[in-house]
């Protein structure tokens, strides 16, 4: 049997428009990009993508470079996130990232040019190789977000 405290929390979440929702908070070092109630969040984890719905078990994950999507009703928002961390706890999704850009601000042509330049770079040391791979993953993530923006 649920305690009175748990019942109050459930009523509070269920009272949001459309039933149960997730609170999604995206924070960069400069600002909180957004803090909204959504139906669904998709995140680019370091080793794949994760979809988060209300009621998800707690999670802490390392973000990769790629597309963060939120969906509220029929409205979908897309952002490029530049790595970071995510915590899911009690229907709150908190994303901490170095940089997050709305998909409209991602320049596909510039990202493609950056990828071409990275392809011609010569790497010698292990640390150069690691940084090169991170840069390639970042630019490819930006290109994927830009492609979705166009469709």
C-alpha cells in the first residue's frame, strides 16, 4: 500500500496536462537551456540511444555526441548535445552537457567541412588519436541532427 506522501506525488504528476509526464532539464555551464514537462525523451548515450518514458527506473549515464529529442503531444524538439551526463530519477530527466544547440542552429555545411578536414588530419600519438576520434564523433553527431532538421 502506498504511503500518503507517495500518493500526493503521484497525484501531482498525474495532474499535469495529458496525464503522467517527465520533467526534462537540460543544463550547460552557461545556463539552463530548458526545463519543461514532456511525454518522452530520447538521449544519445555513449554506447547507444536511450528512450525515457514516465516511470523509468533510475539511471545515470554518460552521454555521447548526438541528438536529444523531446516529445510533447504531437510536438517534437531536437537538440545537438555535446556529450555529458544524464540522470533519471523520479520522472525527472536531468542532462548536464558542455553544449546543447537547438537543431535549427546546427550548420550542416560547416559540419561537413569540418569532417572533411578531420579526414585529412594525420594523427601520431595515442592522445591525438583519442582526440581525433572524439572530434569525428562530435561532427558526425552534428550532421545527423542537421539531417533530421531538414526532413
